[in-house]
C-alpha cells in the first residue's frame, strides 16, 4: 500500500516498532535488566531493510485490532 502522508507513515513505523519491542519482551520473558538487550535486538531487526515492511505491517494490524 502506498501512502503519501509522511506523518502517518512515521506514526505507523513508531507504533510498529514499539509493538515489536513489546512482543520481543513478552515472548522472551524479559525483565528490566534485559531492556538494553531487547532494544539492541530491535535496532538490528529494524536496520535489516527487509524487516522495515514487517514493522509497518505490524502497526497496521495492531491499529486495526485495537
């Protein structure tokens, strides 16, 4: 899906990134002590260009289900 609204895309990316962080945290049984590791893992996940679309798709699914 193509979107021409930069703010909407940035918002979707933020929501998707935050939800992906939450899912990594929850599914991995993480604690506050692990927060830096989860953050770095998320950064590497996002920096892999193939995953950027996955993060945006996660945002769209999360926002629809909310």
